[in-house]
C-alpha cells in the first residue's frame, strides 16, 4: 500500500512554495524599525509596524510547523512501507488528510500577498438604483458584512451612516480591523444586485435593486499618496442619526472635500471633532491610494490591450430571491442556492473563489 505526500517540503529553503528567506528579511527590517526610539512618537504608525511584525512571525511559525509536520509524516511513511504495517497506514491516512487541509489553508493565505493585503480596511456601502428597496438592500449588506466580520473575530467600527428616507440606509462607511482585513474584504468591491419580490409596495412586484461596495486599505505610509492642507476644505456640522450622548449635540461631525479630485468624506461617529477629522483623513488617504492603484492597473491593461471600462451597471454578483434562490458571482462563476446563509455572513467561499480567480487574471 502506497501513501503519497501532499507536498513536502513547503519552505523555499528546501525548494518548496513558501519564501521563508524573504519573510525573515521582512521580519528583520520591521524589528529594526520597532527598535527605533522615536517610533512611538506616532502611536498609530507604531501599532501598524507591530501588527505587521506579529502577522509575519505568525506566518513563518505556521509554515515552519507545517513543514516539520510533513517531514515527520514522510519518515513515518518510509517506516510503514519498510515494515508493511497496515495499522500504521490507517493512522497515517488520517494524519495526511489533516496535513493536506492545513496545506490548502496555507496556500490560500499565500494569495493574500498584495502590498496592502495585510492592512485594515474601510468599507463603504452605497444604495444604488432601486429606491427604497435599494436602501433596504444596503442595510441588509451592512448586516451581512458585520456578521461575517464577527465570525472572523474582526472588529467593525461604524464611521458614518446616512439613514434611508423610508427604510434602510443610503450609505454607510465602517472600519474593518483584523488580520488581512483588506486582502479578504477587497473581494467584495463592486456592484451587488438583488432580485426579489418587493416588501415595499402593495402588489409585491418583482424588484431589482443595486448597491455598490467600495473597499480601500487603511494606510499611513503609502508613498503614492500625499495630502496637502491647501487641497482640503473642512466643514463641521452637528451629527445626525443614531448616537450616544454628546454625539448629536455638538458640531463634532466633519466633512472633508479633497479639492483636486472632488472626493468627499464624512465622519460623525466619534464624540470629538478632532477624532472625526483624523478618521476622515484616513478614509480619504485610502480612497486616494485606491484611485492611484486603479489608475496604474488600468494603464497596465491599456498597454496590454486588455482595458475595459467599468460601469455602475456591470454587477459582479447577483442575489436571486425570486423566482428561484441563488447567489452567483459573475467573475468567478461561484454560486450557491443557500442565499440565507450568505446574507447571514457566510461569504468566505466567494472570497476564496475570488482570490484564486484573481491570480489567473
């Protein structure tokens, strides 16, 4: 009886798939930076450095343990084959299945190798065409992503929210914090279409609604982005909607307008005007970075003759609630008939399919 190893070794120092030397070099660089005496003069930057360092150390530790596990299994397979020990074959088969599953999880993590994939993210949901149904759809999506984040032990901090006219929300922006938050949630960027029987008209006719998801990384050190104070118009106003004592009674909300691009960012969730301004600046920085990265990608596509303009109507995923139930991603062709599970936050299969698909593009 022959048993084959799933993949061993997995570390690049042994000819495998994980570039250990590169990761160790990054760790060394971050360790040097963490030892700089003036690093903690900027607590947010310092926290970012330490988070990156922790994540890299965890990655290296997980791959090193997996490599040792596979090496040990290879030795046991040799022993089983030499002794023709059937009982050991049975035991090893279970161990190998576990190792294979761990390897697949680790290989998926390698797809999160973009420059900003390990960063936190800001996510904006905007109701599109569809009137009240679209505003209700936007609120359903906010709930969906909140539940997904909770299942992953991510932190969700609401930055700004605009209530709908009759139901739902017109828009909402939230901060997503956790390991590789941006790398995962960026799979959701784009237009999401909902088809259902409308609960907002007496005839309950079929209604198509749209919502756009914008995802940007949270960065403080992106060389592509510089923001001059001369390029900003800052307006302050009284917070509206839901909020605790003090949030709605002072002019603490902040609206930033970036004059060169026309981008507008509003933050009203914090009690302090200063806190709202800092958060709004982080959102603006992320949007400017995403715009620049998109420009670079489009220019690259033009040079390769592959550029296609993106329009609001070009939905990337459709959620069918009538006449049948189905969620289908139009980029990857991944689909499921369990719509309720998806709306309850079970979107990881769609994210995984996107990560694998994006590598082939």
